[in-house]
C-alpha cells in the first residue's frame, strides 16, 4: 500500500516536472521575443515623436525681418529652399509610416512568433532609414552653408540676418537625425529578433 | 523466384527514394542559402566598384579656369566645400569596409549556416546604409545648389563657370547613390537569409 502510494507520487512528480519543462522553454523564448516586441513599439513611438517634431518645426518656420525696402520685404520660410521642402515631405511620410506601422508592432507583441509581420516591418524600416537620413543630411548641408557661408563659391551666410529661422531649422535637423538613428536601432532589433526565430 | 526479385527491387527502390528524400531537404536548404550568399558577394563587389568610383571621381576633381585676375586664379576642387570633403571620406570608408567584408561574405558562401557572420555583416551594413546615404544626399543638395543657385538667399549658380567640375561631381553623387541602394539590398538579403535560418 505504502509502496504503491510512493510510486504514484513519483509518477505525478515526473509528469509535473515534464509539463513544467515542456512549457518553460517556449514561454521563456516567447517572453524574450515579447520583450523585444515591446521595446520595438516604444522605439517606434519615440521615432514618431522625433519625426513629427522635425516636420512641424520645419513646416512652421517663417521669419519676417522688421525692415523692408521699397520693393520687397525680407522673409524666410522653409519653401524658399527645395531641400527644406524635401525635408518636410520626407519627415511627414516617415511620421505617416510610423503611425501605420504601430498596429503591426502590436501584432508582434501579441503574437511574438509572427515572423511575417516582423520581416514586413524590417523591409519598410530599412527604406525609411535611407529616406530620413537623406532628408536630415541634405538639410544639414544647407544649414551648415547658411550658418557659415562659403567664400570659395561666394555664398554668404544668411544666418546673420535670419538667426531665428536658422535656429529653428537646426532644431528640426537634429530631430530628424534622432529619428534616423532610432530607425537604425529598429532595423537592428528586428534583425536580432529574426535571428532568434 | 520472379516474385522474390520484384520484391527486392521494390525494397531497393524504396531505400533509394528514401535516401534521396533524406538528403534532399538540407541540401536544397543549404543550396538556396549558398545562392543567397553568392548573390551577397556579387552585390558587395558592385557596391565596392560604385563607392570607389565615387571616391576617385570626387577626389580627383579639380578645375582651373583659363582666365585669372591680378589677385587670384579661379580654381574649384572638392575641398573647397566641406560637404564634398565629407563625401570623399565617407565613400573611402565605405570602400574600405567593403574590402574588409568580402572575406566574411566568402565565409557565408563556404558555410551557409554560419548565422553569426551574417548578423555581423548586417549590423555594419545598416550603419553603412545611413553613412553612404548621408554622404550622397548632402552632396546632392550642394550640387543642386551649384547647378541652380537660389534667388532667395542670393546664392549664385557656380556651374555656369565650373561646368566640368559640376559634371564630375554630379557623376560622383550618382555613383554614391548607387552604392547606397546596393547597401539597402544587401541588408534586405541578409534579413531574408536570417529569417530562413
């Protein structure tokens, strides 16, 4: 009687330990994948904020100088330079893409093993890395020129007059650069998550 | 006798088909992975050629105008503009990285299941995407300005005088853009290869 009971207990112990072991590995794996997915979502929200700040700061920059001549008033806005117009469009597209990508990021949190959604996000993210970097870099080149001018080409620094304009534009470029760096981290995160799959 | 022989043949057929089937799946998988790795190597060589062409074209551009004043001679070279200097440095770094990455790419061809080497390449590739895109985009912004000028900021188009200089610089920008696009494809290829793992 006693021996039978002990055997029963052993049997139960074995099945219990088996079930625990059987559940542990995928749970642990799914947990770390879910952690990566949640981090991905947080990074996406950060990138969205940065891209929106860049778009709005650049888009609303408009400085009118307090003096004017007989013929025209001195005014600077983002659409005076084609590079800045591209900057606004590129960052607006990046913001729109980030809003659309949030549901897919949530799918990755709910279903950590959905590799299809992750690969889709990675493909678009890498294109957006190039896009936001191009916008930030070209605007940075122009802002540098506006700040320092260039004596070899006789391009004068316009920031001496339009200092407020230049400061806001520089801020927008920094925000866009932050968005680009976050995009790079998003791609790295997706690649590491795919590797573990 | 006849019946026994037929059974033997069937048995041999079964084992043969079994062995073929047993070998086919990993071989096919390794084969497709090797195909991806070879394509990766070819793309890397293409990017190397494009980055080298961009570096050399920009680095050797130097135009001296046939007329000169009492005080100075009109001359244009890449180091007159800081953006072009950055362009040369960035593309030189990209070329150097591509040369160093070729052995790793060969490792991926020889051992198609080495996911570590592939992940390492992917991490550096994504950084280089941002790097080459930034170089190409900032140089493109300056080249656009050199071609068209900007009436709002009183920056005059210098390409009317330095037409040869502008043509070579434009060529270098196009080569760098090609390198950036190839880098994007390299990252996509690595991501797809990691997904299959």
